[in-house]
C-alpha cells in the first residue's frame, strides 16, 4: 500500500515555489524512509527550473526547484539545488520553468506519461521552428556533445528507489501525482490552449501568445 494517502493532500503552491518544493520533498522523504533503503544506495534527484517568475524567488531563493538525496541509504530532501546533490550521479534536470510548469499538474500513469512526452516533443519542435535555431532553450551540452535537459553526472534509478517513488502510479499515487496534486495553477496559463495533458499547443496560440510564451521560457529572439 502506498505510504501517502492522496485524499489528505491539497494544493500548497505553484510549480517551482518554495512551499510546493518543500511539500514534494516531505512526501519523498516519507516514502523512501518507509522503503528501508539499503546502505549501498547513493543517488540524487534534482530539478532546477530556470527563468522562473520573480514572485517565486522571494526571500532570497537561489533556485526554483527541489532535491532528493540518498547517501549510503540515508534520505534527505528539500527546497533548492545543493551542490552536494548535484555531485552525485542520478537524475538531474535543468529546464526552463515555463517549459514544463503547467503539464506537471496533470495526473497520469505510464500511458499518460507517454502522451505528455509526445505532446512536449510537438511543442519543442514548434518553438524550434518559430525561433529558427537549434536548442532554443539553451539546454546544457552533455558529455556526448548534445543539448539535453538532463545534466551530468547521470546515474540510473536504483530499483528500490524507483519502486518506492512510483508505487501506485497507475492508480493515481506515486511521486509525480503527489507533486501534481500539491500544485496550484499559475496565472500565465489562464488563456493558453493546452492538450489533455496540459501541454501548451503552440500552433493554436495567437501571435502575441507565442511571443509571450517563448519569452517566458527564457528564449532569446
């Protein structure tokens, strides 16, 4: 049975906000501590959302995002992107806030994840064509010389971690759905056309919406 009772969760803040990141981290700690991870596991997760709205950076925050760190089986997590976590091979994403904000509030299992990925590929391709150059989002260049929202050092998800954080995902639980449930909508998406997975439909935007959206993503024209 999943550790987190979804019926007890209510939205606490916007995607990338301090309140939201802390709530996601709290849930991750509860789940992973209950999994009694072996001391052999050292792994980290970070999601750094660049170009966030100024309102999310109040109080001297340096990054919009949160982390989960497992070091010799001990779990810590919280708001921010600590260097200690970044140094550990694992899942490290660095991506403009607006690229994934709204769709991160969608609830789904494996099939929904596939559809969201497909919708995002359409979005990214449309923006690349609109801007007229490759890598418009300025993704870091990885060790293979290719732009990627995942940054080094990349490491595989330990089976025990993946199983714990994904438990109940097909029934509306799991870390992604927990994070989505904790998320409140951001005002920038009030009038934007979006897919069923809440991914912006660039082709259906007005000329002004397109200009505003790429700017929100930190894309320089």
